[in-house]
């Protein structure tokens, strides 16, 4: 296709609608698979490239056009000087485009291993992932890593874009083999919504326009057709969450708690609980910078006024009293290691989540083998490893599971010595460590160790009521209980 024919094809596409609800997507995969070129082509073929951008692209390509006479579409995304000089993507680039049916926000993410943290950032807000694979190379370790991170970030819709299909002579068998291999891997991650498309991003085949002339064996949709029909990530149903960022006291008569609503909604009169203390109060007033509100929802920046004086500080959370997050000192999580220094058992880190920062000990449990899809036992997590860990806090922490609320279920780990971010994580669940049923020295009694709230619920039952006189209940801290159990063993 010549440059003139390409421009003529663009003119046949209906002008883009500007009022469609945006779908957020990312392009990910290994380096040099054509992610920036694909998005540049999408922008070009949907007429999202403004005249001044097109002129700049023409200037940049004056002496660099390829043998087809087409511009280097990747330059529409790679804006950093280092990206243009090295021909790679370093930072996440966000672009907006739309078709006659829908609008989109797309994130172009880096493929290099050392920029994995940037890829995770782009995936954290996406509804769908377009995973690119070079038809010549097939699935690589970085391809599997990006797919796994996207899944951990809650993405359940994948488009497998088998790019550069023209460089393998439009070989159907090659495409079918790659698609089958990826579907098996995706299934091991629990992902079933996968659409595989053979395409040439540079030529624009099966991106916006059909590639049927070159690939008569493929009768599936183009990329843009899939995007137009994709569903947005379902709303996360949790109660009200307000991580407190600041206590506002402009005068003696006003005390408000400021932050951005991280989940649910709230209105005056609602009962709330301040965590981790557990203090209960009612909402008296919701204030923003210019007015008093009747309600607030997720994403709103507000000042919350309560009906009574309570002890609230930065890092606390105000939540629905009937749908509060989990509070405890032990949680299960998944980590993506982002530092050359491995995550090792027993080391203390700072954990930052929302406005709260706490000391935590991390104990790796397992590491994902990206080739087999199996979780192997591990005592450390090196750079770019994906693993499961135990989190043990010095004081109470508050989290939702990441699947329930991305805002209150995500965190980063910070090295206390260097202040470097060493990992990004997602809470799986609160860990309830029952110390076990341990025999006493005379073997005529047992010691049952469990969190206090679990014990309270258990002892509320009929069985414990009947045996209450025979049960010795002693409340103690986790460290002292662990020592006692160890001595019994």
C-alpha cells in the first residue's frame, strides 16, 4: 500500500464520535513487538492525528521513511528524546482516540524488563489488554510476564495481536500455533476471554481496516471492532472508603477530614467507623472547595465532618460501619519485584497504601514460573519476579482484597534504607493464622490460638456457652502467643 493510497483509505472512515464513553486499554508485550507502531496506526486510521502532528511526523520522517513510503507511526507515541534516539519505549504514553461508536484512552507501555514497573502502572487502570507478539518470535518470557501482571491488576479481557504477520508470509499455521499456546497459558492464569488477531500494524491490516485480501483464511474481527464491543471493568462493590490525607482545622469551630473517596458512597446521616481504632460516628456534613454536598462517590475529593469529636489522624480510614475493610496484622498478597535487590524473608520494609505508611515484614512463599505457569516454593523474589508473600505488620493495617477495591487493595514496598520502591503488590485476603491445636504437657488439654475477633465469634456459639466453665480464655499479643505455642511444641 502506498502512502497516497493509505491516506485515501483514511478519508473513507467515518469521523470519530467525541461523546462516547471511554474504554481504557493498554498495549503490552516484549520489546520490539510493535506496540507503539500499533497505537500510532490506530491514531492514524481513526483520524485522531491532528494536522500539526501529521506535519511534525512528516518532518521527522523526511529522510527515514521505510521502503513502503509509510511514516514511522511509533513517533506519535515516543515523545521522549531518549525514546527517539534508542528506538524504544521508556515511559507510559497515554493517547485518546475514538471511532463512530466509542471513545478510547490507550496506554502504550514499555517492553523492556527494566521498565516493568511502568507497564504495571499502565495496567492498573485498564479494562482490556492488547498483548502483542512478534509472529517470528512467538511467546517470550516478557510476554508471559506482562500477561500475568495484567491479570493480577484485574484485567480479564485480552486481545492477542500476532503482529508482523506479513514477515512470515501470512502463515496461518504460525498464527494458529501462537494463539493456541497463549490460550493455554491464559487458562492457567484463569483468563478465558482471549481474542487472537493476525495483523500487520505497519501496513494497517486487521487494525482498523480489514486484512482479508492478504489473509483470506482469517474471518474474525479487526482490532478496532473488538475494542468497540469490549466491556468496561465492572464497578467494584464495596462500602464507603475515605483514606484520610489531612485533618482540616481552619478555626476552633470546624474540624474536617480530607481525602479522596476510594470506594462506595456517603451522605449526611450515614454511620461510619474510624479505623483502625474502631470509633463509630455519624456523618454530619460533606464539604468541597466551593459548596456543601448532599452525597459523595468514589473519586470525589471531599472534607468529611462528623457529628462528634473523634481521634482521627492522617493515614486512618473512615469507612462504612456495615461494610468495613479487613483490619489485622497479617495479610496474604501477590508481589511484582521491581528492584535489583531481591525481596528476602524477614527484612522490614515500609508499606505505602493510600495515605498510610507502615512497617512490615515480608515472607515470600512462592514464585511464578513464567514458562510452566506453576507456583514454585521460594524464599526470595529477584527483579521482575512475581510471587506470593505473607505480610506481617507491627500494628493494625486496613485493606480490601484487590479484586474488591483497587484503591484500598494495592500497595508499594519501600526499602527503609534507600527509600527506593522495591515492589508493587496486591492484597489477596486477610491471613488468619490459627496457631494450631497444641497438646499440653500432660496431654489432657489443648491450646487453641486464634485472632481475638474469631475467638469472640466462636465463643458466642451454643457449644462454648455450655462448656464455658471448662474453658480458660487468655488474651495476649501475637508475639507472646507464638512464643507460648512454640514452648508447648
